C-alpha cells in the first residue's frame, strides 16, 4: 500500500460522522459520506464536549485545539489569527475551538490553567501545548514544528 492510499479517519464538523478517507484524497476537497457537506471548510470548528472527545479520539489527522472563552479579550483578539491559520493548515491538521466556559470539566481534565491555550493532539494524545495568544504565522510555524514527520 502506498502512502497516498493509507486510510485516514476524520470527524465531520457538521454532523459528527466519522469518515474514512485516504491521504491521497485529502487534497481534493472531500465531502462527508453522510451529510455531503465539505469535511474541511478552511475554518476552525466550534465543538462541544462530546464533539471534542469524538474528534480527538476518532481522528487520524492531527487536531489543533484553541481552548478559549467568550469573556477573554486576548482569545477574541486571536480568533481571526486562528481562522487564518486554519486556511493554511487544513487539511493536514484539523483546527477546532473549545469554549472552556461551556465545558469546564473538560478544561479541568486537560489542566487548562490560562486561556488562550493551544494544544496539538496526534493519535488521541496531546503532543504539544502553548499558552498565550499568537499570530497566524506563529500558530502555523508552531504547529508544523510539532507535527509527526
Ligand atoms: Zn457530515
């Protein structure tokens, strides 16, 4: 089996269905097998607690998480930077956002002490974390530096 045919699973940001893709099909704007909407929209996906757990556990693609909250000024300031980073990093990386105010147990479980905090998950495991707001170029550079090679 060549690398382009390696099966990859990713969770649909619209309906939550786990889709099986191949690395070779990632670049051709794949649609969800159930709801037929694009699996990658070039924008971060806002997840609730259940969606977060599923996306982290079922995704073969690296998942970058922005732990944020609506009352946090630096978080809101970083949002457009994070959106710009999503356009750069997808579909190699899935970018998601988790509102820590609506999922405090999850934030506590992941030991989120300050926001914004970015965390990169690969194969369901956190491999890197960075607290504090970053610009789009720094988010992209930091993420790529921690991706498996
Ligand atoms: Zn779907």
